C-alpha cells in the first residue's frame, strides 16, 4: 500500500520534548489560518505575517554553511560541493508546490489509488484527498531541499531561529543526495499499470522499496535534527537513546496541526511512518553498528520492506522477507475487467487496518503474526463515465493475507468481516451459498463479498460474483503452495541475490529506476512517498530546547 502520500509537506519546526524541562519554541506566524473539515475541505481566515529583514535574510543564508558542517560531522557524510540556497516568498513556494503536484507521477498515483483505499474501508467515501493535500501544504510549510535543482529553499516569512533547526534536517538530505543522487535512489518504482502476470509479480516484489528508502532518508534526517537540538547539552541520540521514544511520542501529538488532527487514521500513520518509524530504525542501526553504518551504510544497502523498518533486527540479520505470488488471473477477468492496481498489503498496512477496524490493542497483538499479503484491483469495463469510474462500485478487489498461525488468521478474518457493515449500505449474509464453515458469502449493492479461511491464510474478494471469486481464490492459494519463496527485491546489495538464489526479479538489486518495471508499493504507504519533495512536516518535529 505504499503508493499514497509520502512525506507530507514542508515543515515549520519545533521538535519533540528532547530534554527534560525543554520549552516549546513559538510557532511561526502563517499567512493563513486553515480550518479543515472531516472530508478534507478547508476554509482560510487571513492573518498578518511579517517578512524577513535584509539582515535576517543574510544571516539565514550564511548559517547554511555553518549548519552543513555540523550535519557532515554528525552523519559522517562528506560535503562534496557547496549547496545552493535561495530565499523564496510564499507565492513562489505555493507555485512550486502546485507545479510539483501537477507533474509528480507519485501524486497522480496517489489520486488513482484513492478509490482502492475507499474500497478497503481505509478512507471514507466522502473524503477528498486532493483538497486535503493542498490544505496540509498550506498548514505545514517551512523550508525544503529540492533534489532536482540541488537547492535548499528558505522562506521569507519564517524567522531564522525557527528555520535553522529545519536546515539541519533538510541539509541532511543535501548530503544524502551528494552520496547517492536521491532522485534516482529514492524512485525505484515506475508508475505504469500491470497488465500481465509477470508485471503483477514484479510490482509485488518491489512494492515496498520506495517506502523503506524514504524511511531511511527521513530517519537519518531526524537523527541529525535531534543531535542539532541537543548541541548545548553535549549529548546525542547515540548517548541518549531514550530521547528517541520521547520524539516518537511527540509525533503522535497533532494538537498544533488542525489538518493532521482531522485526518483519517490511515493518513496520520502513513504520513508519520518515514519520520517516526524511520527514526526508530536508524536509531537501532546507530546503537548496534555506529554512525557509518547508520548513514552511509543504509544508503548503500537500503532495506526493501516496511517489515524491516518496523523490525530492524531483520535488516541487521539479513533475514528474508516473504513476498506472496500473484497467479495469472488475467484470463479469468480481462473480458469484463481492466487491471487497475496491484501490490503488497504489508506489515504496516495490516497494523493500520486492524487498528482502524478493531482498536490499537488488537492491532498490536495481531501485527507480529503477519506473514505476507497482496491485493489486486480491477475496474469493470462497463464503467464508462468519470463518475462511474470514481465509484468503489466499479472495482473488483481481491486480498490475500498469510499469517504465522491459524489463530491469527481467524482473528483477522473476524475483524475484517465485522467491519463490512460499515462499508456497505446493505449487507446480507447468504449462509446457504457458503461451501463450509470457513467460508462466508454476502450480497452488497456493489456485488458479492467472499471471505475464506484456508489454513493460515485469509482470502477476501469484494465486487466479483461469487463463482469468479472462488476461481480467484483457488488460483491465489494454489500459487502460494508451490514453487520457491520469493524475497522482497531491490535490496541495494549485490550479494543479496547470491545469498537468496530463489529471488524472483528481472531487475538487478540496486538497479536504477530505468531498469525496473514495477509500480508503487504498499497501498497506504504511497502517501508517505508521494510528497517526498515537500520537506519535513511540522508534526514530525515538536519543540526544540531553547
């Protein structure tokens, strides 16, 4: 689910209670006070804002050289050449954001995947993603590094003492860019629709690569940001690891962000994933292997899945991450459906979905038992108009998840079934049509729903008629039973394929994007990738010690 919002926006800083007794820095004055509604719309009430003086602007530009020296010393990433810098107006920033959103393929993929998230029940049907993103940008802006122009952009309406801590974060990206070329490194996937079984499986195998890499670059930047804030105490995250938990707790506080406070749970968690979980991942590498491995090391051999980010021991131990296979279902569906989307339902997706449907306690209990998942969406050829294509009724969806034990599979199936009445205006259980006690068949206004438990697996089909759904189930489950286990691809380490010769991929590990065929990533986590050029979000930062 990784294809749907990336890094949020640009930050106006203030970092999480890093030290005991730290005082919050006052928020930067914004030109618009944004009020968000539950469906993502907004209204803005103008307020006054001051501009930087000439002296303040010169001081801010001068501080870039000083702060990048700190970043290089802290991360051990060398400064290969000076970083361009510019001070821009709010109008110029808004123009940049609008242009980027119009041209960015990942943003376009986010909009395309919105309907799939609604079909899963992870977004409400009346939620408008586009207006939400624009509102979030308006609320969060504070400074950003653009890897395309190789320029750090500073803002003429935010005072220097508030922008300098963000510079430590964003200049980390500048040095990462000099080390690996972020534009190529962070865009492993392509944004084409899979039309064959071979393409389906390439998509699935590399789906989480972008998300894992985004967590690396943001996690590293959060480490440097924290160390910059701790300078006066002569401490670092390496010497004060308990600070990590304080920062992560602060990221859960959306009190200063009306847009984030009103965002759906899925968006809140996916937007914070690169920062919160990325920080935890990098802190673990830092504690276990030191600065060089935590920075240059994870850039040179990046993780390839959200599972590794959530479980750094898997990355450190080079443990295989299971990837399920998609059979060739195109002969079954292509007459009546057009392939729409295919990908991984990964560890974070399952945790979010379970928390949304059953609460945090059950999500925490079930998530460790996840053992692989995939989804496939197809759109009815009969959907002709834009309105018909925007409706979840136009989609057929299959979802298969595998679990480490049967009990967890049954618990997840029950949780998934229990939320079906919330998704459909009417839901009728057709007990007489079920073939066994481990199969449930429902009628809905959008077509049949089939839920099956097969050993340690749960198969769900929504929108396909039950006869076709059973054919799809047989094909998917049979495919998992035979053949070698796939591993998540594009680890960035050429030795990986030698250690795991059963790895099925037609793209070299660490290959540039031009050599990779696949699309996207984990369905929900694409949100965390799509806004990667907009900077760190305010809610990721909290309050700096003063």
